C-alpha cells in the first residue's frame, strides 16, 4: 500500500531529470552568439537575442522579457544612408515581433505581427534589412500583445552623415509594473479601482468635494484619472536614478529622449535652466527654448541642455499622474535638484471634466472655444496645479473663455514657458505635392466604465480597412471625445500637423491629442501594403483603438502567405474575452458572480446560497450585449433558478406570484445605467412575471470603503459594505432579504 506513495515522488524526479536533460540539450545545441554589432562597408549588422528573464526592481523577483540580457534593449546606432541588417533571435517559448518605430521602411519589415510581418516563433530568427533614409531619434519595441510592458523596448538612433561632432546622450524613459501585464489588461477591463487606490486618486465622497463628485456621478463618469495603470517604477535607461557624470562644465548636451513607456506621459524639466527642443519624433525643428515639456507615450524629443558650472544637474521626468519620477543627473559634483512637480488636483480637474462633458457622455462642443490644431496649450487647463507655479506664462495666451469657464487664473505672469505643438516649426517647407485629397474624420471615442476604446465607436476588428491610393494625400480631422489624452501613431509615414505654421508645419509620427481637442493631420500616400494607425497607450491599442490603412492594388506580402487567416489574428486582439469574478463568503452564505466579457458581449452567472433559517438558493446565467457608444444599455437572455424553503406563495408588487419556492424559467431583460450610475433592470420570465430592479454597486464612500444597495419588485432588497484590503480581498458585510445579515470576506478577481 505504502509503495503507492512513492509514485508521485518517482514521477517528479523523472520530470525534473527530463527537464534538466532538455535544458542541457538546449545549451549544447545553441550556436555561439554572433557579435552584437558589425560594420562591413555601409552594412550595419546587429544581432538581437530576445529571452525570458527575472528582474528585481522592488525587492520582489519578477518575470521580464529582455533583449541581449537587458531592459531596456541596447540602443542601436546607425548612420543615415547605410543599410540596417538586423537579426532578431527569439529565445522565448512564445512568439514575438519587433516594430521599428518611426522608420520609413518597406512594409514587410514594419514588424506588426500578422499585419505586415510574420511573427517570430519560439526558437526562430527573423531577418530585417532596410535602407536608412532618415536621421534622428527613434526606437523599437515588441508589437505582440503586452510584451512591450515586460521590457521589450530600446532606442534606435540614426546619425546624420553631416552631423558635427557633439556631446549627446540617449535617454529612454519607461514604466514598470510588478504585475503581469496581461493581468493589468484584464484588471482594466474589470474596472478595478485598485490602481486608483494605490495612486490616491479614487475621488471618493469623503474628500470634501461632495458636489463635484455628485455631478461627476450624475454624468455617469467613473473617477477621472490621467493614466489608467499604477506603476511601481519609472526608469531612465532602466534605472530609477541614472548618472551621466562624463559631462563637464560648459558642455552643451543633446539628449535624445524616447518615451518607451507603455502608458505613461512624462513631464520633463531641468535643474539648470532652459531645455532647447531641436527635434521631435526624429524630425529636426527650429530650436525652441522652453522650461518644461510633456512627452507623450511613444514620442521622441531631441533637446539641448547646458551644464552651467561644476556640479550634477537633475533632468527630471515626472509621470503625468505624479505618483513617481525618474532622474538623470548630468555632470559630476554637488547635486542641483530640479523643481519637483506638484501633486495633481483631481477634484479641480474633475470639475473641469464635468463642465466639458454632457450627461450623454459626449464632450460638449462649446461656442467660441478655440481648441483646434494645437493653437492653445491645454496642459494648463487640464492640470490646474500647473498654474500654481508662481511664475507661469505660456507663450500662447490661453483662450479667455476657458479661463472664465473654469474660474482659473490663466494670468500672464512672466516666466515659465511650456512647450506646445504650436511652437514646433519644421526647418524646411513640408507642404505636400498637389494631388487628390482623401478626407477622413476620426472621432476618438470610448468609455472608461467598460474600458472600451474606439475610433468612431468601432474597434479595429469591427471596422473595415481604410483603402487609400498611392499618389493621393490623406487628410484626417481628429476629434478627441474622451476624457483621456491619446498618442495616435501612424506606421511607416510622417504626417504634417496643421499647427498654424503654414508651409513649415512640423512632421510627426505620433500625435498627442487632448480631451475635446480637434487636430488636422495630413500625409502623402507614397508606400504600399497595410499600415497600422493606433493609440500608442498599450492597453487602448489592445482594446481596439486603431485603424488599418490599406493601399489599393498592393502586391502580395511574402511575409503573410495566408492573408485571410493573418488578419483574423490581428482582429483577435480586440475580440478577447476577459474573466472576472466577485465571490462573497459571509456568515449568511455565499453570493457572487462570474463573468466573461469583451467589447460588446457579456456572459455571466450569479448565485445566492443562503445558509440561515431563511435558507434558499438562487442562480441565474445570462448572455447579453451592450449597446451604444457609452454602453449604458445592456440586453440579455438566460435562465433563472430559484429555490426557497416553503414560505408560502409570495407575491410581487404587481400581485403576481413570485414562486420563489421552486422556479426554473427562462428570462429576457434590459438593463440601463442611469445618472448616478444606478442600474435599472427590467425583465420578464417564462411565466409572464415581471421584475423591475434598481441598484448601485460600489459607491466610493472613502478611498477603500464601498457601499452597495439594491431593491426590486419581488420585494428583494440588499445593502452592504465592502472595505478593500488588497486587490483581491475585501472585508464585507451585507444584509439580504433572502440570506439575512452576514459578514465575512469578498474575493474579487
Ligand atoms: Cu488612447
């Protein structure tokens, strides 16, 4: 008998022996690594090895994806006019990809898996070869799922042939979370406010802005935030604090700044005076000195800063949500700090949003408000605390009406200059050659409540490819109808931003667009194949905020032998279903729900299992679809099972028999989210019985305390509190007409 106990031990030993054998084989079979960089004539050859690794940034070991063993990936440097030859070796167990961000290159090397380029399978090597037809600061990153967030990003610098020798430093900014990025993505779709709790941005009723919060909820807005994710660290070249002590007094240093964050914007300021902006997204611009600038996710800026005297001067990059910052110290000697940014004033910002948003969930178009084409700086409007800096003045006077509306002092006190796109001016005229114009209107849409991000209310998979013809000019009028900024990125092309600089409108590949703003961009259609245009906030892109431009009559792409299947893989990103659950384990029994939801559909099951004297149980399983841009309407059908220990024939408020004793019936219904985020739910079951219900979940009383209340015409009602302890655990108590009073734990997933 006891011999059976040995079986699992023998099994485990053989598994581990086999695993060691396999690992050994892998080590043996591995070819010697090619040198990282070789130059032969004008061929510049790189080898990149992508692998799984473990990092420890916060005291906890965490899985990560590294390129040539590091985060960030190595900075690749080239010279304009040369040819890049890059071998990417995938040493992970899953497929991957590399996109060369901002580069003008043949479609098949763009690196978007299944759209332009074959994915790089486990153990495979992919070869990229393209001429370098531009110079400037660019970067590269994975374009597969959420791999970028795990560490797959690096700088890509192309030096001009005619560049005078200069002091320079490449600074790659990024964000890091100890959580698995797939779990971050799932959590966002589950509307967790755990990230807001960690950031201190829950905007609860106890914070003394009762009326603002009430208005906000009346308009069915969840708490406003400038970013969705709580990050554990922000990095300058992979370190929270980095030093470049090689620079000396008098040096003028060109910083090549890349924002490789997955969903973070950074404010930049410097301890020793002006920051002179000389290039944006790789394109040179007429130098413009500023005191601070914001760099959107995926943008690049080249700036020049001066080391005024002996010392180490802080170049400070602060996450837009102000939770943390990262610093690069330039020069050696005593440290001179940059001025830290103030904390965000969430309620003031929220009041602003309340004023700008109608109860229908659309941003109001306000007469006389000039918020087009970057002619005013919205930063000071979105972030009232920026006006508190004693010396503040933006070179472009903000619109007076906005100042009146928000009641803020937009005063012209001399001093601080903040960069805005209106100040960017190309070195040479960028006017497009005359040609037929294809005009497109893109409204950036979405809703925070269900974390759905779209263009014209459709995800990538819900919309057709946009056909364009070689030789035409594509002009896009973008309007941001959401409460968040979006960095919209176009692959393989540069667009002009019509920012008031006429012929000298700057060229960009990533456009930051603020809430309520309208921008016009245009580009010459000079390529072929399919090209992605999308929001570069990783989790917005994954939820479907993008479009595919497709050149008519393009030759077949040799990378994608089965295009029909390939495009299905692209569409799968925004069609994913996410599981979520809420399970109450209290002294009166268990109640909870489990659901699977995607952009429009939700399948859910709920249960009540009472264990007290009013003993009974109930379970419902429904499938339904959300309708409308804001998804306030949900229609569903399913099955209801209800059992309650003999309590006589109960009647509902309409005098119909509830039959709670033993009910099995089909159900159809409609649920609608009302102002104040109450959900009104009307249903009819197979016996003709009607039920109306009104309820609200998770009213944020304090940062961590939530209140839930519900009542219906079957004379069922419930009310309860939940105190959030960790992301997955709450202490809870509730009273339920079926289950009675109870207390215990609630698990949320
Ligand atoms: Cu976005």
